C-alpha cells in the first residue's frame, strides 16, 4: 500500500525523477539511456510464466499512484544506465526471460529500443505496464502484461482501452482485485472490450482479500479467467529485489 506522501504528490512531482534524462546531451546518447531502479534475477512470481527463472529490469518513475501499489521504491531513485551496459548484465544462460517493469517503463522512450535489442539477443521479453500508456510501439515479439486499473486503485479513469484492442494472442491483462466492485468492473471491461477471458489474470491485492472468496467469484463467473498469486511473496515475503 502506498504512503500518504506518495498519494498526495502532484502530477509534476510524480514525473520529476525522469527529468534527469532530459538534460542536454547529444541525441544518440539520450536514445541509449534509461533511468534504472534495480536489476536482479529471481523466479517469475506472476502470470503464465510463474516459477521460471527471470531477469527483472525495474525502471524508475511512474505517473500514477495506485493505492495498492507495492513498488513505491521505484518512484524516486535510479541510475542512468546505457542500454549496452544493461545487456552486459543479463546472462542468457542463467535466465531466458527478462521482465521490464517499474514504475511505468513506457514513460522512458529508450525502453522501446531496449525491448528490441533484448529480443534480438534471444531473450523472451515480458513487459509489465500500467495500461495507461500506449503500447503501439512495443516490439511484436514482446509479451505485454497490461494492467487493468480497478476502482480500488484510484486510477481506473486512466485506463487506455485502445491497448486492449491491439492485444496479441500471447499478451495478458492483469486485474488486481480488492473488492467485489473490482471484480465486477473487470468482468464488465472484459465483456465491453471483447477481451478473451483466458488472457485475463485475476490477482488478489496482497493481504487485502481472502483467496477462497476470489476463487469463488471466478467459479461463479463460469469464465476461463486465470487466478494468480504472487509466488515471490509466498517464498520471500514483501521484500525488494526478489
């Protein structure tokens, strides 16, 4: 859950950390740089690739303040890293999968180039994005995991429904559920946006809803929705960098 300080930040304050990327540099250098919060290797904790070894590249900065967010640390601190230096840190032999996450990774223009470079190197790239920024420029080889912001997030008005209309068969949508209202909202979006239910991941807001209740709602819906839990939190608890 977010702190009150983060929730009260203005739009300008939310994206202020990214201004460091706009300093005067030659164009070629700026296209090769990203503001990175952390890079680490762990097990994928969510989605259809849960349990597999995966590299995580977490980028700094987010324009949203979802109340149930568990990565507030990614909002502020980061180091400017060249794309080639990122590639050098990721060993394909140790993990084929790479997840780009945040924050909101699509706020940084160079991330599109990074996704292409990683795909060219043989990695399967997973992009976790808020769903409020256009995915039109994402490399088609990338698996996009697009959030559906539910009412409990406080940001449901920001959903960019055009992203759902360009979904590919390998893409996924993740809805964090805290209340029955969130679940019903998700079902309504699935229906009105003509989303395949099998592409939808139903994720419990950690510590805020009982899993049996959420499972019951899914069964009642008679839709092939996928219930997911955060495996990494089951293993390590609420820790950073796992």
